[in-house]
C-alpha cells in the first residue's frame, strides 16, 4: 500500500530537498506550491521518472489568503504525513512592519498550516501512526532583532506543535518541529561574503547548514524509527543555540 505525504512548500530549497529524500524512502508525495509552478513541475517530472511505482501530485494553494487551507485540503486524498516547509522571510524593524505584512506572515506560517492540519486530521487518524512535521526556526526559540514579526510567527509554530502533540497523541499522530539555524538557501542570499564569514564564526561547527541536513532529519522523523518522539523542537543549527 502506498504511503502519501503532503509537502507544503515543495518549490523551496528545503521543501524540495525533503521531497527528494522522502521519495527515495518510498513515499508518494503531494507537491504543494503557490506561484512556482515551473519548479514543481520540473521536480515532479524528475521524481516520476526516478520512482515510477510511486505517485507524485502537484497541488497549488495560496497560503497568504484566508482560504488557502481549504483550497489545499480539497486536493488531498490518502494521507499519512504532512510536512510544513512553506514560508517566507521578513526583515525590518517592528515599527516599520505594516499590518498587512504581519497578517501575511500569520496566514502563511500559522493560520493556514493549523487549518490545513485540522481539515486533514481525519485522514491522518486513518493510520495507526501518522506525522505532522513543521519546519520552524532558531528564531522561534530565541528571537532576532530586525526579524521580530518573523520570530513571533515561528514561535507560534513551536507552541502549536507542543500543544497539538498532546491533543492528538492518543490518535497516533506524532507532531514535531525541526528548528534550523542558518541554512545555505536563497532565503539567506542577501548576506555578503563578510557577513557570511562573521555568522559562520559564531557557529560552533563553523559553517552554514545545507538543505539536505534538514531533509535527512525530516526523513528520519517520519521513517518509523522515531515514533516515541512527539511534541519536540529538534534543533539543527550546528550548535549555534543549545
């Protein structure tokens, strides 16, 4: 029997890496995107060719709208895991952050992921063991000046996981957060060489992480080899925050 996972944000660097890793581990995938249809189509074509016995289904939904979750849930059938790797960075002082900016951050990172989970919970409960995995952030733990609004919604993701894990444990649903540190993706492309060197010097392992580091951890936590773990913030940050 095929096992299906929904990857929200499959067009991003971390979402794509998770999709590739889960496909290698035998999962069939719903590949969610909003605007990056060409990237997801290319990913779909490659995965379908490499793993012909599995299914790969692109699904579009705009999480910056109030109805993004409903739009996505209507396209999902069998489901055993959800991975929320969607999102966007926001840089700016709090006093320069508009209400519209705050609303978009909330919808994309908190409201629509929570609502999607609620709408699809019955499909997860159909399995003895199922998974909800959220890609959070180190800033959800410690906060960051200049990224106050972003830190707030990432902290909300972490709190959601801690609470929801308790609510659905008796249903066999494991709920966890992976909280990356600095990952070498387009989200951090604004950093120049000097800033990258300065940041790397603050990390005990002296390097940025890569998308595959997050993908490897995500694959492990939905593999069946970590089923006694739920409600946890799993930090993948090179020792930057312990």
